[in-house]
């Protein structure tokens, strides 16, 4: 009798396991009620218009649409096994063609609520998340790195099992939970919590904190995204309907109390290396304030570069706040061109700290910038109105005088020899 063919036996086992998995999936899949509407994760623009359900088109900060199925399949969340009857899918336009028209639509969020009464809130959260996605994607070029691109958002009746009593939500892989749907909650808290949990999902993580939480991208998400919303509402880049969870006044109040004081401290003193290395709430404030300051002063491209240059030290597995500080300075040292703008534009004359790497620069300014001045800063040699030399990289005080308040404006420093020929 010959030896058994192990390869055939292993192939048989693989086929058996595959068959068992298919049967198990079929048994576990919830029954689809007659007439239930299931929407695809993406569709060409031509066929997207024919998808069933109530449709609301969205235009800013990027084209998109909300679709609410009339008879959705009931959902069950994967962590707490709660049941959800209300569904709204949020799609972002992609493959943008002439005139800004999308060639296709891709689902970014599926937001679910427990019952029909929750549907209006489900729709507002879906619209808000689509706006936040548009802000992050247009500014930082970040996207959902998932198989179908969909983040599943669950608005629960109660807090999750094991969650602390003050937790408003959580993010787990491609799932976001916002707790206690029917609890008393100010509108700004709805927006803050939504941006916080989405920040955990979409923004690069900086870790190592002991309080108020281990990962900082949630608090960074709410501070960064709400500041973007505040600025874009002021300039009418977005409309009030694009931020349905809170009013412009409430967003402005949050930013003025939670974000602006952090920026003003850095504007006056520069960054505090010791504070940014702390593991407590003060360290969290120092890190998130510095990250938002980089975005405010050096622009969205400056923040993206800082994130890209941030890497954990050899002894660590995750990026820590000091790693981000080093990455931000390294990105500026490597840049062939640096754009500098005031962190605030509510006064015609703004004086603030900037980090200038060593170099020989050609200087130019936006039309709305009347003048610039580094005063008597040591190591900064102003050769003319269009040229300066920085002897060594360091934090410097600069004064920009604007032609009018509220206008975004930049001072452009281009390294000599890097000009486009």
C-alpha cells in the first residue's frame, strides 16, 4: 500500500474549511426583509443617480451626497450586538472632472441609529462627517484606507459595556460609536465628540500619554477640525448646513476657549520642549496646540509635512510628541520653500514666533501682506525687501502687517538656488 498523498489531503482540508466558512456565513447573515434596500460602496456617477432612497446633494467642502434607504436591512453592530433600524450612507465624489463634477461616488460613512425616531440625528451626523472628511481630505490628502472605504458609525442607546461613565464614544478599527443617543447633550458636544472619534480614525496617532487618554489624535481631531470649520464658516467656504451639529457661534466659542489660548502661548513664547514631553494633560495640550500652530502658521502643507517626517525613535514602537516636534523642525529644514502666515488675522499687525531653518532666502509676499519685519532678531540678516539670510535654525519673532483683517495671507521664503527655471 502506497504512502498517502499529503498534498491531496491538505487540499481536501482547505476545501472543507472553505465550505464550512461559506455555510457559517450564510447561517449568521441576518435575513433581508422583502424590499430591503442595500447600497453599493461605490458607483459611477451615471448609475449613482439611480440608487434607491432619499438623496441630498452636498457641495462643500467637496462634492458628495447622502442617501437614506427607505427600507434598510436592520444592522447589528459587531462589538455590542445592539440592533439598528435607521441608516444613512454618506458618499464623497471622486474622479473629479471638468467643472468639478465627480465621475463616481464612494461611500465614506454608514451611520446607524436604533429606531425611526433617531433618523434625523443619524442624517445630521452623516452630513457632519462628510464635511469633516472633505476638510481632512482637501487639506491633508488623507483618506480611508479600508477595503471599501466605509467607516461604520453607531449611535447607541447607552454606553458600551466596560466604558467609563464619562466616555462619550469610542473608535475601534473601522467602527465609531457615539454613546447615549438620547442623553442631554449640547449641540457643540455632538460636534466635538464626532470630530474626536473621527480624529482617532483618520489622523496619524501620537501616543504615550497617561491622561486624559493614551492617544492624542482624538483631541487633536476636535481642535484641528473645529478650527477649520470656524475659519471656513467665516470665509463662507462652507455653509451653515455643512456643519449641522452646532451653530457657527458655538463653534467659534469652542475654538476661542479651547484652541486659541494654546496658539497665543506659542505665538508669544515658541514651543516648550519640556511641556511637549510630558505625559499628562498639560503635555497633551502642548502637543495638540503645537500641531494646530504648525497648521495655522505654515499651512496645511506644513502640517502634512510635519506628520510625514515624524517617526518613532529606535526605542519606541509609536510616534511620541517629542518625535512630532523633531519631525516638524526636520520638515522645515528640508523644505525648499516655506510659507508663513499669522496664526490670527483679527488685527492688522500680528507679531508671533516662527521657526526659521538656516538658509539664504528670496522673500516675496501675498498682495494682502503690507510688510514684514524680523526686528533685531539675532542671526537673521535682512539684505533687502526681497532677501534675507538665517545664520542658524531657531525660533524667531516676526511681525506681519496686513492690508485688511480676516484675509489669509502668507510670507514666502524660497531657498536661493531652488527657484523654478
